[in-house]
């Protein structure tokens, strides 16, 4: 017939592991009263007297109060951590990534990606990834808002957008808004035509 394993009524672990719970004194008192044979095997050779421990615990509840306080403090810390994580998640979900294409000349353009710093993304590492992936120049710079943005040389808007969506989804942030802006180069006024009109009017 198989014997059922013994578990401590104080910490719920096997008696051999009570010393790792921070409740050893109370565990020992319980084990001595409930299972003296097992107690004798585990603790009989120790110098401290269980009777003395029992007396101290009976006279004062300082040990229990301290343990309860530690448990309450731990619960508070866990609650604070959970609240902070929730706030950070809400901040991330309410943020957005902006991918902007800017035309430099008729044939040349660049793509600027901003808003990634909120999501704990290594901008320099990502810039290197883009440089390798699109075989082009790529750097990290400060924008007008004094925030970091990645500048990718070339018309790689679609490739960058797909990569950013995949990266956010990988981090569990697929609901984050990604805004794409296409800034076209302004046409310069036709100075020759304007000059011709002026010359005609002066006649």
C-alpha cells in the first residue's frame, strides 16, 4: 500500500523544504506536535529546543505579525507592478508610429520613422537592419520635436511599413496605429516664365 506524501500545514511544502519558506519555526512546531517521528528524524540533532520555540511563539506573535507584514508588502509591490505595467501598455496602445516619405528630387526620396522609442525598440539596431534589408543608407537622427527617428534613404515606404507592422505584432502590439504620410516636393515657381511676363509688361 502506497503512503501518501506528507505536507506541512503551515507552508504546504514537504517538511524537508520548510527551511526555504521563511516560516521554519512555525513549521517545526507544527511538525513536532503533528508528526513527532518525522520531526525527530529531521530536527532531533539540532541544538535549539522546540519547546523553547513553542514558548516564544505562545508568548508573542511578533514572528507571525512580521510574516503577515512581509506578505502584505509583497502584495502591495505586486499590485504596483501590475498597475505600472497596465499604464505602460495603455500608453503604448494610445501612441502611434509615423512613417513619412519625403521627396528630395524627382527621383530621390527618403523615409523617416518616428514614435518607436515608446515601444522599447533599439533604434540603432533597427537602423542597421533597414540598411542591410534595403541595401541603402540609414541613420538615427533627432526630428524637430527633439525625438529620435530613423532615416532610410530611398523609396522604401512599403517595405518599411510591412516590417514595422510585423515588428509591433511580434511584441504583441498589433493594435498600435501606424500612420503613413507622403510628403511630395513642392514645385518651384517657373522663374523664366515669370521673368518673360515682366519683360513684356515693361515694354
